[in-house]
C-alpha cells in the first residue's frame, strides 16, 4: 500500500490544512486589493432606482 495524505498523523494534517487556508485567504485579500475601484458613487444604480420607486403604483403599459 502506498502512503498517502489520508494516512498522515493528525497534527500534520491540521498543519497542512491551516497553511492551505491561510494561502487562500492571502490570495483573496490580494485579489480584492488589486481590483480596480469604482469611479462613481452610484454603484448600485438598479437598487437605487428600486428604492426610489418603492410604494409608487405600477405604471400601466
């Protein structure tokens, strides 16, 4: 039988999982920080329009 990751002892398994999660977290943080930021203040234009028209009667076709 070949040794595999599933036969590893628990501290090794836990250490590998923690390092993997930390690397994923670092990747997500870096990708969000390098993403271009929106220039305008109105990011949610559709949501703003829905909020402004809430409670008004629907227009007939």
